């Protein structure tokens, strides 16, 4: 192993440092790990520290633990009691697979990604909103999220006869209504040939649409301009 010693000198044109930077803006979390009461009241989630979590477990609480780090990080260290590993950029896509009868504890390394995941969490759907007979009219009226939900049902055969081709058409329709997740999934369907023939160019086209709509997963794919 070889080393090189480099001499560094101050940039004479650099302005002097007179105060600390905004750590929340720089790192994605607040400098002291806490929010102001005004902001906390607006958040749809509760922040807890390690001691509070331990107290909950010791008291018999059994929340569903969702690790939103990346797989490579989990290989370094992980909690044995974690129920699921899914990066924070993908929480919206798997929200319907998570339990509704338990508290959900989201954790990462520093807290920033957990906060992002919690903010992206879809709002609970009202009773009956998964009914295919209600989803289709909503989809036709321009609700892209309902098109996406109904499309997945046809792709997987959930509550309706399995029909990937119809699911593909509905997913495209959801994208046309401006629902970013539908565009992202349509790209994957083109890529994998689900409900349609494979087409790399079409997959790229719909991935770009998802990018334009601000879909984080599409932007993480590295093909957004």
C-alpha cells in the first residue's frame, strides 16, 4: 500500500467562516435531531429516539419495524427484529403490503431517510376504496392513483381475474393522468414484458415521464436529465 502526503493551503479568495451552516438543509435532518413544536404538530408521524423504542419493546409493544436503508448497509449491521428491508425511495410502492393493525416503526442510520419515507407514505384509503367496481369509474374520471391500484389487481389477480394485458393498459392510463408511480411501473412492465412485448425504448420513455413527474425511484435509476 502506497501513500502520498499532500500539502493543503487556504484559498485566499475563500470568504471567512463566521457561523455554522444550516445542518437541516445540508444533511436532511435538524442540527440537534429535533424539530420545533410548530413543525412537529404538522407532521403525520411521531419521532422517537432509541431509548423510547427500547421502552416500548420492554413494555410489550410489538410494532412492525421497517428498515429503509439500502441492502448494502443492512449487510453491515441490522436489527434482528426488523420485519422488512425496503429503501425509503420505494415505500409508496409497497404501502398496501404493510400491516394496518400495528404501529409501524421506520428506521435508517441518521433519521433523514426515515423522515422522508414517513412523509411519502400514502394516506390510508377509505373503506371500499379497493373495490374494483369503484376503482374503474375513478380511473376513467382521471384519478391516476386509482388506475394504478386497479392495474395491479389485474396484473396479480387480486380480487379480479388475472389479466396482465388489461393491467398494462390501466397502468398506462394512470400514467397519462399524471400519476408518477404508474409511469414508473409502466416502464418496468415494458422492460420485463408484463402485459405487453418487451421494449427498451418504451421503458426508457416511461421512465423519463416518471422522472419529469418527480418520481424518486426513477431519478435514482440515473436516467433523468
